[in-house]
C-alpha cells in the first residue's frame, strides 16, 4: 500500500470516528504527518488561524489535548481494527 493511500485511510477513519468535517480531517492528517501550522495553512490555502480553529475542533471532538495524544489515539484505534 502506498503512503498516499495510508493517509487517505487515516483521513477517512478519523473523520468517521470523530464526526469531523472534511477540512477538519484534512487538517488533522497534515498535523499527524508532522506538518507545522504554517505549512498546513499553505497546503490547504487557508490561514494559520483557520488551521488552529480546525485543530481545536478536532481535539475537542476526539477528546484529546495535543497532536501526540491524537496520534496515539488514532494508532491505537487502527491497531484494534487490524487485530
């Protein structure tokens, strides 16, 4: 499976699990890939403030407080699915 398909899977999975909008899911995936907010903003053609708003919404819906917490939650959930 190539890398783009893996990230597309993550985007779909977290959107469904946490009831995210498409933009929130896209922002979350860029964050999970290690992108900084300014780079995410440039990739998505949105402002860094909008990136922050999307990430705040993602954290609230996923009930986490950081990117690393979100990553751990997503990986744990995917690992359970693959068992």
